[in-house]
C-alpha cells in the first residue's frame, strides 16, 4: 500500500480541472498506454497572456491523477514565462510530497506542461516528440530527460533516476549508461559515496578476471538480451579471449554478430579490460545442444 | 466500515476453529516437541497428528511431509536441495508465469552457471507442453511448474506434466500453494516428487508451510542445525503454526466439495455481473481450467491502482497486475507472458474469494464497481467522450 498524503488522496478522489479545453491555445500530450501512464494537458490564455484555464485527462495511478490535477491548479493565473519555470518538485511539494517511487508522476506533469507551452509557441503545429538520443528503450526516455531529472532533483543513484523518470525500470539494460550520465553530471558528489563498480585498470588475477566477466555478463549484458527473448552463457576464458554462446532468440538472430561486437564485447571491454576479445562458441553450443 | 475481502490469493483469514486449536500452545503447552519430558512430548504428539491430517488431505504418507516456514522456503528447498543432490546436472526447467518464489530462485541459478529454460504460455495462460517435452533431457536436474497460477487462477495439467517429466527420470516439483484445498490432490496416485504448500493461503497462520517429499526422492537439506523433521529441516518447530495448519487441512478436507461449489458460484456471479455492467472489459486466463475462487478482469483504458484505491474507499479489497501496485514499473509478468496488451495489463484486477465471502458482498461490489470504472474512464485521455 502506498503512503499517500491527504492532499494526494484529495486530488485523486476529487480531481480539479478534469477535461479538455476546446480550441485550446496549448496542448501537451505525454506518456502512453504501454508505459502505464499518460497525460493530456490543455490550456487557454486570457488577453493578458496569463493561463486562464487549464484542464487535464490522465490515465494512470492515483499519484499520476493527483499530480496532473495539481499541475493545473499551480499554473492557472501564471504567464507562460512563469509556467515554464515550474518543476516536478513544485508539483510534488504542492501535494505534500509523493512516495519516492512515484516521483515520475510529477515529472510527467512537468513534461506535459513543457510540451503544451512548446505547442503554443509553435502555433499549435508542433506535437511533443522525443528529443535526442533514447537511452531507455523500454520507456522511451532520452538522455536529455535523464539529465534534466538528475539536475532538477539532485539525483545520485540509478534507482533514483528510475523512480523519477522510469529509465532503467524495464529490462535494466541501460543502467550502466544511466550510471555514466550521473557521473558526468554529479562528478565530485559521487566521490564521497562508495562506488560499487569495479575499479578497472587494476591488474586482475585470473580468478578475479573471470568473476568480473561473469558479473558483467549477468548485470550488463543478460538483461538486454533477455528483453528480446535471448540469453547468453559464458563458456570459457583463455587469456584475453572470452568464449560465449548466444542462446534463445539470439542464437538464431541474423544480427548476432552485431550483438557480439556492440553489446557483448563493448560491455566486457568497458567493465573488465580493453584488451578482451569475444568469440562465439558456435560448435560447442551445438554439441551441448545435442548431448 | 465493513471489510469485503476478495484478496484470498494474497492471504486468507485464519479460521476461528484454527485459532481456537492453536491458542493453548503459546502460554500453556509451550514445551519443545523434541524434549524428553512429558510436557514437551505431548506437543510432539500434536505435531504428529497435524502431520497426519495434512497427509490425509494430500493423499500421501505422514513421513513425506516436511514442515517449513512457508511456501517460499518450500520452493527454495525443493529447487536448491534437488540441485545439490544432483551436482552433475546443470539444467533447470520452469515456466515464465511462476511465482517469484520460484522464478527468482531459477534466475539466480542461471547467474551461477545453470542453464535455465522457461516454458511459455499462450494467450489463455496455457502451457506449451510440446516445448516442455523437447527440453526434457539428461542434463535436466529438476522441472518446477506451479499447480495453479496465483494471478489468473489457471490450473496446469500437473498430473500429465508430472508423468512426462518423471518418465525421463527427472525430479518434478510443483508449487501448489494456490491449489491445495481448492483442487483435489491425491499424491499417492501421482508422479509429483516435490510439492510446496503454504499455511496462510488456506486459513492457517502465516509463517508455516509444507514441502512434500516423495519417499525415495534425493534432496539435500537446506536448513542445517538440529535433527528436527528427521534431519531434513532443522530448527525448532513452529508449533502453533503446524497445529493450525493441521486443523486448516482437516477443515478443507471435511467441506471440500460444498465450499468450493459455493465459492465458485459467488465467483461466477461476480464475474458475470461485472462483465455485463462494465463495457470494454475481459477475463484473463483459461476459464475452463481455473481455480474456483479466482477471476482476473482487465478494464481497458484505465489503471489498476486507481481502481483499487476507489474500491478501497468502500472497504473492498482486491489486487492488480498493474505496474503501479507492485513498485516496479512494468505490469504483471504473468499477463505479459500471456501476451495480454499493456493497455489491458495495466488495468487488470484480481478478485480471489474464500468460504467466508457472502452473496451480499458480491452484490455490493457489483453495485459499486461500474461507477468507479466509468468515473476513471472520464479521466482517461484514451476514451473519447
């Protein structure tokens, strides 16, 4: 059971400003059915350029509905310049806080607001679309958006980023990349925290190297393959040669070579050693299958 | 406000008769069943009686019953204990729709170098038995497949599967926590080697369970320590829990047909009325082979947690396969394995009944639910006005 504040419950059970404004000046649509929440925000300006009315329609959980409703209350009476400065934190604060794992609901509100303002500024032509490189494929979250939530909310862990924008919450294959974005933005702040990532560059014993390779496969590579119905086994490590077998869907995949190079080898080089070379144990895999 | 409890696949009320039975074992008869004195020994006798009652419900020998701390421990013991007993075999077969108590264990084994095969299901949640058959080989140490699914109530053809698996000399385990007391089980005429059950799913207290281990099955103990349970599961017995579970199994056995008939009638009425009154909804899972107490209904275009919270306002308890209710971001792995569209998975609600539900409760829920659904659809951007 989620511990919602009384205000969240109030805005869920008695949402303000439900609906859709006809001939709206700005329309912002974010999220999707697949993602589990979606919000359509519409607003109308008065003659002084202030938001006279704002309405929402939301598919989602209680905190998504409450956050959307709160957003409409917050922005009414604001100029667009003022509204553009509203952050997800303002929405969460307005509601007396949200459970940590539900913070993405407040972020969705801010995204819809941005989309609606942009829609207005481009004369109603521009619809919201993903900008920049998509990092989390499961939930369609871009690098730009991840950077934004990290900065706005001073986030320092991957779990926090997942709570705020869902990135990393599906197959988990992008967690390594999110970690890097956090490091880039937060830099020194992270040094105080204990780092779990292996200290690459140290001379590893054979046992350590094999363990690290196995860990990297388990944590960085397998989740991505699993998302596509595939899998991977570590067969052997001989010096810098890593022999693996692709399983499931990956085994028959025409893009197996690309998977090997761009995912398996790249991740192993990143987390273990630049000198590693990955080979696929085709024959061995067949043999084992026959046994 | 009265609580209307339709979440019996999560946990159940402890039966009054069970509570009465276990009460003396806290402050009066608190002896250790392993003790040499009469004070402890009399408790040992009660444990033996409980073991006999459970064996009677399952149709097995009392000596084949090992008491554990619950379904999760039973599952862990069955899987890890079998693998430890067959160290040369490195393959495990399960399904994509197992409870996490099995699935997480199997996926962790994969990280340790085991080969894991997860059998898929069709859109009705039915297992692909030909895929299973293809995978059974000499490398396979254990096949673990649930008796009935906790989310949809779909019952698998476990006897047939047990035959297929054990014919090849492979150990077969089934997680039967949702099935015991709801589906007739006779282990004396079955190929099942290992079976898990959980007390709190059948009106016994939480924290007690059973692992049935067929005589002659190799299993390395999971919990080491004292000699309890014939050395197969160490640790001083959860005496009240075990005695309660014995009583609960006795109750389940006495009223088996009558109760399941009543529960099924209520479930069917609830399901039928909801489908009649709410547009754009559908039942998930194979309705032909299903637990009598479970229905899983998807409401399109709206989200499960919102429905649950609104039901909660009327004291109605249910559960959902939506992402938002689990703390994870993806909807139920069971519904996804069935290929249920995300739209429907996010809006899925499970009602699971028990002998303590009444027709009035069903009628009340059928009255309150449709306005909730239409209210949430008014809020949804995916429903045209």
